[in-house]
C-alpha cells in the first residue's frame, strides 16, 4: 500500500499501578530515522520497540514517546525497600557533605528512586507485555493514518499523470504540422542566402534539422514514464487493507527517480519546440511534474 511519511498516533492503557501512554509521529526523511523518549522504567524496551517499528515502517523520521504515570500513592499498594532507602540516604549525605548548598531531596523524588519502592523492583517484567501491546495498537492506528494520506496522494498523482497524458494526445496532430511549417520557413531563409542551384544542399540542411527537432522519442519516453508511475501506484494500491502490514520496498524513491526522468524529457521537448503550443504545453508539464515531485518526496 502507498503510505505517506507523515503520520500520528496516540494510545493509552491503564496498567498495574499506573498508566502507560505512547505517542508516534513522523515526517519525511530519506531513510528510517528513529528517536525515542521512553520512561526510565521501560528504557530496556527500546531495542524491542525499534525492531517492531522497523517491521512496518521503511522510511521517515519517527519520534516515539512512551510515558509511565504512577497512580496516586493512596491507591497503589507499596512497601519501602529499607536497604535501598538507606543506601540513598548515605549517597545524599555524601553529596550534601561535598556540596552543602544543594537543596534536600523531596519525598516524591526519593520514592521514585530506582529500587526504593519494593513493588517497583520487577516493573520492567510486569510492564513489558503491556508496553509492546500498546505499541502494536498505536502502530495499527499510525500505519492506517499514513495509508489514508497515501491514498489521497496517489489520487493526486494519477490526476496529474492523466492530465499530462491527455495534453500529449492533443499535441500529437499539431507536431507534424508545426515541424512542416518550420521546415518551410527554414527553406525560405536558406534560399535567400544560398545561390541558385543549391536545392540539394537546402534539402540536406532541412533533413538534418528535421531530425534534430523530431520529438517522437520524447513523446514515447514521456508516455512510458507516465505508464510506469501509474503501474507502481496501481500495484501498491492493490495491497491496501485495513490492518498494518509488514513493510515492502519503498516506492517513494522509485517514483522520485521517475519524476527526474519526466522532467528531463520535458526539458528536451522544450528545447526542440518549434511552436507556441508545444512551448506552452512544456511549461504546463513542468508545473505538474514539480507538483508530483513535491508529493512523491513525502511517500514512503
């Protein structure tokens, strides 16, 4: 399926002793660029998160934020680990002895210190499954959002390829007439500067120049590139469904390359133009190609 590299998802879940929240957001990037802000209690899950996200996302700058909020102390059964609390007190005393101007540690800070609350000792193991399930839930929403935007972009791309193809068809009957008229004009100018009896040279010059301004090859290449753009979009659209899928080869880079080739052929067509109609069409082509290129660069 075609996916935009822009997406957002937010999920939350109540767990034992608190609440997990997870936020995913992404913008376009040449490669997959992952950054994480994860609660200290769940920091060890980052490699698992990285692997799971990479299964469904191929490109984009993705930010993942995971927070764990404790419930009010009165509702959470807890016991203080006296050994950990004693070690924390010794550390605080040593630091205060070296830097007496430091403010004393608050009770909330002491309770959140790793190991002080006995029931938090195995938090990672208890939260691991819930956090991974929350990520899968967020990924489903995230991939669906990117797919929805990708579907809209694919419609826009098809509209532009259709418009260019339609304009090419209107030019096809004009081109031979324009070339013939230009050759006749060129022949008249050559007769003005060449002496009588050099008709053969005039014909040779016209034939050579006629080859230079022939645009049949550019028309064929433009049509072939447009067909390939539609084929890639159609093949990607055919894989769409409502569930997150394992990522496939990114099509954004392939389409970006085709935009470069379309622009190249449009430039060549413009350089060979011998009529106002062709020159105006080339300007329209370049505008539409640029519009597609800007959107293609946001596709995965």
